[in-house]
């Protein structure tokens, strides 16, 4: 493991913060004085109220004690435009963004595949939003940031709470109907580089027992590539609430999403016939006709019932209809233009997913040995019906053609889970288990390649049973400072194409097991003052029985098997210090008020020191950093000795955020990422060089709370870099781009 020079200034600072925090908390106001506490704004979320950089030990019907967690508060930053996840995850170590020019998102974590966040469990208000969280776990839809209150990220132990996947869980907590008004309306319009335009408008309020909140989002751009990098997006959503402040609360969530974008293809660093060279023109296009469309319509019903002061019951049920449609020109290669007869045709893929789920949960607090302990548990039933149709068109722009493959796919999933936090003074122990049952079926209707090879069509069901166990420990030195440790299991189920392959030249070697993961983490975190936060941890991930392929029969046969094991380890460190708050604490004791007479009018009362916060007067200036140092290697399988994909030696984010009373916000954010490979085989053409990129964003209220202006420059220094490589070539990151807009609220 190599410690980069840029990380050294952080280490003594973090240690000093950790060593001095306890003494700072022990100080008390002198007798006879009045201390004015910092204002804290608490916003309501499902199940519970959450504020602060970490999730509470018990959150509604979930136990976070003994797990490494992050509470990403979007309001801490100026307005984020064009779905810039680089800014969203600025303070969150470990997450690796594989940047692209489409509205789709790819985030990896500790050596897991980032593509469409398929190694993370992705949820919206606790409801899975992958196309199919078992057979096709790709998150093509994510909600717009303006409709999101905050984002929860849970590392090891997340599988016990939410099920697959092994890289942890990201939960988008959506905004709810405002409780303090009958009607609130806002609209944000932004324009920017490459003919970018976006609008987000919302309205909401509460009248008697009924609350409502609705939003609409539109985004479009021509993109920065020379052709075919445009997109056009429309999304609608809303929440209806009944008795939101009562003991029995009902929420109905509705979402509609429709997006179309071009796929401009990848580039190459090689020369040759039809090569589209990155070094000659990083904005070039290698695919002029490839298009993709994503649509999703979803409804979720959430009920929360405070049965008593010690018992909470929640119930979620949901249904969604998903479509993934693409057309792609045939005959291309890695960073090359399509050629030959195949280039006069295209491949059309139309996948649909119809999912239903239900999840009851319960939390019960119980007493034993003069301590309050917490039990949570529940079950989940999930089903997906997914028809797939593959066609070959007779031109690069064909939208229909000859059917090559047609199949119906099914997933059934049932799990039971429970965790219990045993509390003994400052020490808590949280054992947990989850029992996963998965059925996957594929029924082929048409398979031209198999017909040509005189092979039978597939009609098969595969069953997997996965028991998961974990243990979390936490010792709270104070309510705001704690040490934690976690040992937990997670897994990645076989996807449709692995469990039941449809290619005539692909077979499964024996019974295919799920990839199995052990997560180990030990850390120390604290938020003892509003101006000081830290979290540091050491982690190890043992990922065995990874599903891969090998060739057989002189290269004529592809064999899918459990054949790989990798080991990843490293260190996370995140810190944030408000320099104004720090100075205010040590150097601003307050000014005395004038002496006053007592009630009898005879004696003067001594002047009382009143603390007038410098933060309130001058604003806060926060310095944050998020560092991850990591190493990894395949211990067995065909990639033995190689490094897992998207696992750089270091990932370091650093920045300054100025905030004056939430009236003016300015952020200057840097992102430094070491080199890595974009595949597990460490192919030379999939090497991603180290890079750095900076963003500058601003938000300012110019007329009370009614009118706000926003703006910024992303990739401020116009860095030439790329963070994503796929089978069609290098996907260049966006060059310097600007945006500006205005928000009206009343």
C-alpha cells in the first residue's frame, strides 16, 4: 500500500482532532452564564427523524449500530446540476464514480463492478429500484436530486438489512409533504454548456389530515461529443400522506420516468483502420446510430404504525413496470467504426420488467438487566416477470427486425431476517441473520442460433438458498463519539444470463453457486461539535466463488463456473472541520450584556456573558476530505495475481464549503483518483490513468427565500481524463462546462 504525499497533511490533523475532542466536550459553561446553542433544523423522514453525518444506531425499523454508515445531506452543498454524482459523493470515501455523458449512473465500491450500480443494493425510501434486483440488478433509474432529502449509504451489514448486493446499500430518502404550510411552490430552471437545459418544479403542503407533494423534472442536452451524445429526460413523482403526524401514517408514492439518449461509443489509443483515436479527438464519436430508452412507472404504499412507545410496525408494498430498449449497430470493435456487412444491420434489444414486492418489518424495544435492547425483524416477498425480445434490423437505424431470441424470465425471492441490539451500558452487540430464497426461471420461445445448432430450447428453473449472518459491535465513549466493528456476510446471486444461459455455445459447470462475500471493518467516528466530524476505519473484503467464464473445446465452448476469489483491504478516512466554528469555540467567549435591576429594583444583577456565534455572523468555512487507500488481488481463478476492477491505490477528495446562514453557499471541490483497470483481467486497453478534477459551485438567495441564483463550473481546470472503459472503448469524461440558473419559491 502506497501512502500518497497529498494525504500526509490530513493525518496529524485527524489525530489531533480525535485526541482533543473528548476534552472539548467536557467543558461546561461557567455558573451564572447563558450559552446560546447552535440552531438545529430537523427534517422528517420515513420511520424516524435523521440529522448529522452518520445514521442513528436505531432508525425506525432498522439497526445501524455496529455498521459503517454515511448520511449524505444534499442541502450541505450548493445546488447540484445535471446529476453530478462527483459532488454528491464528495465527502463519502470509497465510492468510485465511472463517469459518463448519459444520465445513467455507474458507481463502484472496493473492487466491485460499478456498471449501473449493480454491486450495490439501490433503494428509494427502502424500496428496491433495480430493474430486477436478482436476475438483472442494474439501476437505470435514479431520482432527481431536487426531489431527494438525503442519501443513506450503509457498508458491511447492509445485506442483512436489505438483501443483495455485496457492495452495500444506497437508499434515496425522498422529500415528503411539508407539514407547516397548505401550499408551497418552487421552480428551478438551469441552462449550461452543450445546450443543456433543466427544469425542476414542485408543489406541496398539508391540509388537516392530508398531505401532498408533487414534482416534475426535465433535462436535455446535445452532449459534448461530436454526435449522438444527446439525451432527453422527463420524470414525474409525488407523495400523498394521510395522518403524517399521527400514530398510524400512510404514504402513497407515485413515480413516472422516461429518458432517451444516444450512445456515442468508445474511443481507442491505438491507430489502425477505422480506429477513432482518443488522442487525436477525445470528443469524437464511433457509434452514430446507437440509442437507448429507459422508462419506469412505479407505485409504492408505505404504512407506519406506532403500536406503543416500544413497538413500531412498518409495511411496504410496491409495483413497477420497467422497460430497457436499445438499438446498436453491429460490426464495431474497441474504439473502431463499424465495418463490413454487419455494419449495415443492428441489434435491437427490448427487455421489460414487471415487479411486485411486499415487506413487513417490526421494531420492539425490550428491557433486560436494567438496559433497553432493540429487536428488529421482518420478511420480504419479491417477484419479477421479465419478457425479453432480441431482433436484428436490416439497417443501422432500424427499430424492428427479424426475431433472433425471445424468452420469458421469472424471479421469485423470499427472505426472513432479524437483528437484535443488546445494549450493556456504553457497549452494544448486534447479531443478525437473513435467510434468502431465490428461484430463477428462463423459458425460451425462440432461439435462432440454437435452432441452427439443433439444440433444444431452455425451460429451466434454478433455486439458491443463502443464509447470511453478521455481528456488529459499538462502544460509545460519548453519545457523539464511538468505536465500531462489523463482521458480516453478503452475496451476489447469479444473474439471468449466468444461471440459465441461452447461447448455444455456453454451458454451466455443475451447480452454480452465488458469489459469497465476507466483510470485515473496524473504525472510530465522532461528531462531538457542530464544527468537527471524523470517521476512520480499516476494512477487508474476502470475495469467493466469483462467477466467471473460461473457454473449452479449443475455444468453441464457453463455460460459466464459480472460479475466482479476491481479497481487498484498505483504510478509509473522512474529516470535516468548520474553521470559523473552531475559531469561535476557542477565541470568542462572548460579550457581557448591560447590568439590570432585579425585581425589587434594589440590586443590580451581574452582567451575563452572551455568546454571539461567529458562524452566525460570518458564516461557516468547512474543510473536508475523504481518503481511501486500498489494495487487492485475485487469489485464485483465471485472474490469479491480478487486481480487481476499478480499485485504485488511492481515492482522495478534498474541498472547501462556505455557507452564510444558508443564504450564500460556495463549494470548491477536488477529486483525485489513482490508476486502475476497468476489468478483472487487467487488459492493457482497459487501463485508466490517474486523474484529478475540480468543481466550483455557487448558490445565493438574492431576495429573501423567494429568489435564488445558482451557478458553477464543472471540471474547472479542463482536465483531460476518463474514468470508464467498456467493451466498445474509452468513454471520455466531460470537459470544462458551466451552468447557471434561477430558483423561485413561494
